[in-house]
C-alpha cells in the first residue's frame, strides 16, 4: 500500500525506490505497484482501499 501511495505522489518507480527504507530497486517497486501475478480480485480490493484511504485525507 505504501508503494502505491508513494507512486501516486512521486510518479516514478525509481523515486519510490529511493524513498523506501531500506531503498528498493525500480524493478522491485514496479512489480509491487503493478501487482504482477496477483489475482484480479485482490488488485481491485487494494485499489479500492487505496482510494478510500486517499479520500479520508
């Protein structure tokens, strides 16, 4: 969830990787943000939860 939030704010996988503690590679961030190999229903649930959290701010 944090990577998705940072990606929306920072805009690039590399910037998100540098912002993480410990730093992550852009390819690792890409895999998590794009949720490769994750079932569609899980991706939808994460996207909905992200929107709800963003709306509360």
